[in-house]
C-alpha cells in the first residue's frame, strides 16, 4: 500500500511540474569569434569614437530621476525586507568632445529600519558613455578598470558570439528597434572581465543595450556577491544613442559566514527631456564630475512622484530581467561560479537552527557548512545535539537551479517537526519564552528520512512538489527547567511509524510593498503512515487554501486580511490533525485548544504610524472554527488506549471562536506587543510579545 501511494504521488508531482510552460528556444548562435561577430565588434567600437567627434551634437542637457533601495535579501526564500529608500533628481550635462557633469538637485530618503548606509556617488548618478573603455563602479571600490567589450584592446581579452537578430522594445521608444545580440565572455574566466550581452543597432552599429555581470576576480570588495547591470539607450536626432534607463543590483554578504540574508542595493535611473546644442559654458564642467546643491535645496526639491511611487506600482522584487542577465552569463561560462564570495563557508541558516531551547530537546546546538561548486548549485550539511536527550540530529541537502525553478534532494535525522496549523512564533522568541517562563509554543515530534523536491514557474505562479519517506518518532518532555519556574505543557502524542507521502503546492505571491496585492496558495499533502498505533495503516490527504490581501494607504496605513481553510480526509493520524487557537491564529484562547479534520480562520489587522519610527499602532479581529466532519475511528482508538508518560492525548474542542485586540509595534515595528481578548465561552485575556514576522526566518 505504501509503495502504491508513493508511486501515485510521484506521478502526480511529475505531471504538475511537466505542465510548466516550455521556455522559448532561441536560434542556434554562431561560433565564437566568427567573422560576422568580429565585424560587429569593430563597428560598435568605431561608432563610439565617431559619436564623440560628430559635430551634429555640440552639447546636451537632460533630466534624470531615480530610486535606490537598500534591503535584506533572503538566500533561501527570496523574501525581502526594505531598510531604506532614496529618491534622487539629477541635472545631466554633456559637451563635445567628452565633457560630462551631473548635479544632484534633489535627494530625500526614508528609513524603514535603522541603518547608517552611505552610497558611493556613482550609485546616485548616470553612466553617460557606456562606461568608456574602463569600467569602474563604487568609485573604484567595487569594480576597478574592467575593460569594456567595445574598447580597442577588448578582442585580446574577450570572446564574441552572434546569438541572434531580433527586435527589442526600449523604455520611451515608440517603435521596436532591430538589433544584433552579441554575447561576450572573457577568454580567461579567472581575470577581471565582463560577462553578458551587447545589443548592437543593425543599421549603424551603435550599442543600444548592455546586459552584464562580472567575473569573481573583478570585485575589489571581498563582501561583494554579485553586480548585475542593464543599460538602455534611446535614439535622438536620428543618429545619437543616449541613456534612457539604467538598472543595477549590488549584493553584499560577509564572506566568512553563510548568513541567511545579505544586503542588496537596487537602483533604477530614468533619463529624459534631452535639450541639444544650447551653448553650455565650459565653466560648467570644472571640478568633480558629480556635485550636489546644498542639502536644504536638495531636500526642498519638488519631486514629480512620491518616494514610494515605484514600490506601490511594482513592489520590491528585483527586476526579472536582471535575474536573466545572471542566468545567461552563467551559461556563457559553463555554469562556472560567478559570485565574488567564497565557494564554501560556515553556514548560519538562522539563530534557531544554530541554538534553541524547548521542552523536548532542552538546549540544542548545531553547526553547518555550505558548498557552492558552480553557479546555481548548492550543497549543505548541518548537524547538532540536543543536550536534554544527548541525541544527535542532522540534515543534508543539495539544490540545482535558482529559487522558484530548481530541483533538489534532502536527507534528515531526528528533524523536529511541529504539530499544528503552522509556526505561530519566531524560533528565538519561543526559546526565550520556554527558557524564562516555561511557555513552549511548539509541539514537536521527530522525522528521519529523505525527500526529492522540485520547483517550477507556472504562468505567474510557482509550482512545487516533494515526495518523501520518513519515520515519525514521538517526542517527550525531556527538560522542565525555566528560569522563573513556569510549568511546561505535556508533549502531544503522535502515531509513530513510517510515512510514505508527499506535497504538491501552487503559490502566487504579491510583490512586497505594492499598494494592493493578493497572495494565494493551494497545497495538498498526504500519504500512508505504516503504523501499529491504530492496528492498521493510516492513509490520508489534506487539501488547504491560504490567502492574504494587503491594502496600503499612500501615507502610513495598512489593512491586512488573512484567511486559511483546510480539511483532512481519510484515516488522519494525530500529527496530521489541524489544530488552531491562541497566538498565531485566534488569540485569546487556549493555545491549539481547538482541532479537528476541518478548520477555517481569518484575521483582519489595521496598522498605522503613531510616531514613526518609535510607535506603530495596531487593532485586529480574528475568528476561527474547527470540526470533525469525516467518519473514522482513529481518534476513538486513541481515547481508549489512554496516555503515555510525558505525553497528552489531546482531544481538542470543536466549534467556533472569535477575538479582538490591539497592540503596538516598537522601534520600526521590530518588536510587537499585543493584548487580545477571546469573546466566546472559553475566551481569555492574552498578552503576546513577538518579533515582526518579517524577521522570523532570521530568528
């Protein structure tokens, strides 16, 4: 029976993932350094020189507007936390033969989390000449003197390949532009060099667009993971290709440690309103190339859009095309690692995975190591020991691909799993609560086994599947120590045995920080538990739907609506029963005091800034319901069998519950303190202290 269930789940997973749309195949490119490719490189090089000497353009003046975001970028989940937003306005000047000047005339920022980050001037300005012959970033502190692929000496450093001929659309350009796509890679991948593509105008040979990243040795700063760049030009006066949009992503992380997140800078500059041949005075170009007006004048600048205008429309997600730049560059180098960080590091996956405390393990300590042998390939190992039981635990995983489009395999031994709807508290806060007050908001059991995993994009959604075989083992009360003498709850009983099963899910996430966004997820999991607990196998399936809708006010208000519902069909083992109530679901009731084969709950939360950044107010209401709609005898069997030392055969309440509450978020909404009151028969007052859920994966 178990093998049949495994086969059905594997076949269904394969069918879902195979349904993902096939990627468009480009025509086969020519050979590297073909005569046609080298001719295009020569034309692009000549046009760069001719443009500087063309008397049809003596000078120009233009306006530039940009946004620069600094945020925390999660390595394993892709989630982002905004730290700081800058909005900049520039006056861009140029005069023949090659004089350039930029004035920062407007600059303002907004901090969503405390930071003292300072940007290099070229992060706040425009690249006017496709970088010239030598590319420098971060005023030379990030990338220094990398040869441009259209520089005179470039053919001795780079390989070129004509990939295809097509039409592309550029921002602000009405008609598609016919171009040749010229792929570029270094002859020696170990030297500082650019990797990517140059799009050349088919008519005259001008560079229309550049998409590129760099080889690891290009990075001067050891903390640089990668830099991705897209530069787009528009046609003016019939023959001059000048900047119209520029995008950059710069990711940093400590090179010595594999932290769960890194710092990302994402900037977009848009250049418009070109005015030509105005007789600009040479005196305008004296001194530094980038200067600023006085601070008071910068801050008083009348921006045409709000500082959150771009976020409200597009969200915080990195530009898709810049991710494609990196993927294409990796293909050009044969999947060679493009990161500037070391390929192997001590792995700190999060505070709780390194150090935690709970009633089943006591103090648990672990360490990890991660190896990245090639681009989009990752191997990780983690092992530790639970001091209360002196039992080891471990996990290993291997991934191939990028988030949302990857396949992997994992193995684990005595991995803690939690009975219930979902995690309802951050790991660090749960450890503190258990250690100080004897309040452990996890209900653990152990799983040992292995699984195959896969993720694929599916028309704006992400489809994922996993098949697994694992042994479930009862956890027991192993540590009752707490600093202030609190009393731990018993550890709920589970049905021990071997589970053969899997999970299928389909999720669509709203971009972070958009004005309004809907996230939706559909998950089906289940399998067959080979167990003696019920004197027969337990075969079950659990469909579940989660939804969240966010509506943000242009200033500081935010309405969040959340709902979740699910069912459990068949012979549902205890660890697969839905359990809700208390913090994380419907506060103001016994923690996970309600449960059954079906559940549903919803929450509505409205929050607003009272005194930014110190206090953010919040009011909320929640309601939930559980029931036992499906006829089976497994729970009755548990009641007859009775208890077990250190465990509790919990037969939770059925029915409905509702609560209301209010709270505050302190210091950039990092710490939240809520007071809730359950309104039903079993309702109670509940005080909840928690970290902002944005940081739970760190904690």
